[in-house]
C-alpha cells in the first residue's frame, strides 16, 4: 500500500509539472505551443519514465531497449514542437 501512495504522489507531481511547463510555454508562444498539445506531449514523456521505473522495479530489463527507442523518438517530437514554435515566433532569425 505504501508504494501505491508514493506512486500516486509522484504521478500527481509529474502531472502538475507538465501543466506548469505547458502554461509557461503557452504564455511565451500561444500561437504555436497550445496548452492541449504541449501538455499531452509532456505527460506522454512522463508516462515513458513511469514505464521505465515499473520495468526496473519488476526486474524486467528486457524492455529497456525498446522502451528507450520509443522514448528517444518521442523526445524528438517534443523538440520538433519547441523548435517549430521558436522558428514561428522569430522567422527573421531563421
């Protein structure tokens, strides 16, 4: 039971963090960094970390390679969204 409470607290913090980052990004560039899109990207990223932690706790080390590849692809999607926002906001610089 204690592990469930700890996991719930950590997940709540992860969600709050994603929402805070999304609010900041949307405030900086609301045209490109919509709250809906950015929060989904960040929550999905956090979800990958939760999967990693769960796999390690279960000593399921065989999933690490495939999970890492998926995480890497996903982080590139986040970076692409951020880069697009910067280029859109400052087109004369690019």
